[in-house]
């Protein structure tokens, strides 16, 4: 998802949450097993600050297998038909084609797609000032199988275009553009850092001036989530805290660990959106859903703006008492109860705890909201009583 003047702070629709690495060689093959635990990655994205090297990323086939259960059940939250076997096959072939054309690895594309939409081909198009459609909730893209009218089956050509647009093929904002922009400015020998910085740009449109990937606008945990997806995390609980990740500055070097049991795949979150990029940046993811942001000076499936689309995914929530607003001027969350009486507007710094209701109530009134609160949308109104 890409961020812009308006953005979703949780992950685009699917993480739009519903929100961002590479390695299709034999580097790390872990077969059907994914990593069950989540590691908080903080700081500037360098291996010196504990971020995974490209050689520690899961190879594409292993990553695809680990994410397949999620992709197969990713559309229920939107109340649209689940992906068919042929649509899932089209996603896989589309990732291969876009990788070949854009030069961006399939593993990296897959990680961003899962952050932005969890792989639902009928993920709703979001628009918070900039259109963020499709699997990548990309910035101002065309391809979608849910622009308000659900298309079933979703044509192979449309699926392929969703993926190529997210990769940046023929676009002004996209992953390949962000990676190239970051790479051209690198002076260090740590080449892997460009992928993490490009993911932040895709999500929010720019990297904070401090260089800390957990600071700035949109989804603060976006890049930590992407790094975890690259090394095998698919679902489970994220221990990244949106409110504190920006205050952390790295950890010990990352050492891959082999899980003893397969990662359980659970319900997908909602897509994140994509916004426009900040000065001199590439797209941010499309999300909360969810995304790229349109570049303001020279700048990823969250609303999409130029390379800076927020794809924020808030932390797990627990009930806390608070004063709940009873009126809302924000855009209503698409999965909210049709009989809602009271709304809560999600502002910067919020997570599910600040809504003032317990998680069970919040998820029952807002279909598609992850039980870990990993796909709460910034700038959206959620139902808190009906």
C-alpha cells in the first residue's frame, strides 16, 4: 500500500493488513515449514543492526507453500468468494512474470503481497485520496476485481496486472522503482538494506530523516513484518509494538532458526492502503491495508499515494477504559456492522486498546479485523457498539 495525504495505519485491507524481500536461489530451503515465532527488527534495516541478510530469506517455493493456507482462505473477511485453484495458480505465475520483468525477486513480491492483501484477488479497492487497488494495494493502479463490483472469476490477465503494477512495471510508483531509488544512494556495502528501505517507502512514501524504519508515518511495524515474512513468518502473533518500535535501534545479528513444527495459518487480516511518496522516495504499501505513495519531490498495498503508502499494522489489543467518541467524520471501516450505533475514529498512535472495548466485541462488530489487531486502519472509523 502506498501512503499519501490520507493513509491507513494498519495494513491495507488485508493488512490493507490489508500492507512489505528476495531470494529465489537455494539459500535457505525450509520446505513446508514456516517460522512460528516473530522477531522484532528495529533500526535502519542494516545487517549491522540485526536485520536478516538476503541469504537468510526463505526461498520462493518454501515461502509460497508456507503462505498457501492463508491465500486459500483470505477472502472471507471481505465477504467475497475465496480464491479458486485456478486463481491461486494465476497468482503464482503472475509473481514469476512480474519478477522477471521488474527484476524484483518473487520472494520479496510475495512478502509485500501478503502484507497488503493476504493474497485475496477480490480484495476491495481502497481510496483515501489515491486509488489503491488489487493484491498489492498499489499506488493509483488500474487492475482490480473489486471496485465495488465483485468479479468472479478474476481473470488471469487482471491478476497478472495487479502484481506487475505493485512491482512497478509501467508505473510511476512501485517496488522496483523504490529499490532502484534507494540503491542509487547507497554508499555502504550492505546491499540488503535497500529492500527494507524500499518496503518502508512503499508503505509510507519515504524513510524518516533519522533513518529508523520504525519512525515516520503510516505503519511503523511494516518493515519488521516484511522482514519476518521473508524469513518464514506467516501468521501467528506479532510482537512488534507500533508505539515503541521507533524508539528501538537494532539488536544482535539475526541468526535463522529452524522451526520444529509448521506454522499455523490463521485468518487473514484486512488490506492496507498505499499512499504517495515523500520527497525523494519510492512508493510506500499500498496498507492498512493493506502501499506506495506518489512522490512529491523525487521519491508500499496498505490507501495508495506516491511511494509512501501506509500499511500499518497495530499491536495486539487488550481492553482499556477510555472515552469513546460517538460521532465520526472518518471513512467507515468496510467490515463494520450495518447496525452500528457508536463509532471510534482511529488516529495516529491508536491501537485496538484505545477504542475502549474488548477485542472480542471489536472483532465481532468489525468483520476482517485480526484478533491480534494487526490490521487496524488509520483514518478509518470502527464500530464499538450496535
